[in-house]
C-alpha cells in the first residue's frame, strides 16, 4: 500500500522518522569522516575546525533533509520527483521575478530581523535559553565566516547556500507543504503551517519572524509555480547574497555582529522602496499563476 493512502498523521510520523533516522546516521557518518581526517570526531577540536564544520554540515543537511524527503516522495506514489514537483520547470517570467526579489527582499529581511530582536524578552529563563541557542549558532557562524579567502567564500556558498537551499526545499516545500495543504484542505493555512515549522526547526528565535516570512514567500513560490525549483532558486540566492554581503562588509572592517539595521545610512527609504518593488514582483508572480490557472 502506498503512503498516500494512509492517514495524514501516519504520513507525518513516517516523515519524522525518516528525518530522525537520517539525522542520527548522517551525524555519525560526519563524525566518522572527521575522525578519519583529523583524529577526533569533535569538529571544533579538529586542526581545521572550519573545514570540519563544513564536512559535518554537508552530511547532516543531506541526511536530515534531502534523503528523507526523497524517500517520503517515493513512498507516496513510487516516484522520486513527482510528489515534490521536482520534475516540472517553473515559468521563465517567474524566474525573472525571483531574480529581482532576491535583491529587493534583503533590506526587508534586515528590517524584520531588527524588529524581531527588539521585541524578544531580555530577562528570564526562557530568554536565557533562547539566547544560549542563538549564541551557540552565532559562534559556529562567526568561525566559518571568519576566513577571508575566495576559496572560503565559495565553500560557504556551496554548503550554506546551494546545498542548504536544495535540501531544505526538498523537505519543507517538496515533502511537508503538500502534506499540510492536503491535511488542512486550505493551501494558505498549509503554507503558513509549513513556514512556522520551517522557522521553529532552525532553533534561532531571534530571527524567527524574518525566517517565517521567508518560509511563507518560498511556500507561495512553490504553490504558484507548481515547481520545486523556483523556491530552490530563491532560497539559494537569498543565502548566497547574504553570505556575500557579510563577506564584503567584514572585508571592509565593518563589525556585522553588532551592527543594527538602522545604523546604515538611508536604510529606511531604501527599505520602503524595496518593499514596494517586492510587492509588485510578488503580485506579478501571482497574476502569472492566475492566468495559467485560467488557461488550463
């Protein structure tokens, strides 16, 4: 019996078990490779911790997101790339708009990040717990982005933009979102639920709001284009441009860790202009979707 004939709870449980098994196996494999190369399974204790982090991240990303989502898709209807819409190409007009949005959305994300940080609780057990999670993630990120060579820039883009964009989209938009949409019988609720899970599973609550909004954006790209490759493209471009901007600013001696969005001269008018441009591009993608729906 195919998985699509089972209840939604069973399907969600299977996906969760695939992810858990993938996480455990890929983490162990990553530690084994690091052990064989550096003589220790602990990536931060390796003689080259940055490369060890990239190795570990590569194994975990593929094992936790990509492989479970492909297995889940195959269990649905015995096809690897049908359930997740990875066998369909998005319209060229939508691709063009995503290329524009990859630039215009960055200031908007920056504004949402500042807002998110300002409204977070500053005291108490919960605040301390969330701050510890954030600091642990930031420590790893600082270590990886501290390297200044072109090779390090390319490596970071490949691991944290290209690989992460492909693998995460296969899971969240390609596997989870169709399940949420069918379960709720409402595409909009399904997209919101998927975006919420997408943001929560990153365990970085000081960036919860912008990551949630990014998840909503990616979810609608998948829904409107009927192709997994459009949100994959958008995700890769967003991460790659963020890495490139951070690399450039740090190269000019700017402390990006303590820089507030409003510290940038002209940030408010630029954000307003980018918000309007982003809105027009998104409306264009929506109109393209509506026109194609009518034609079919």
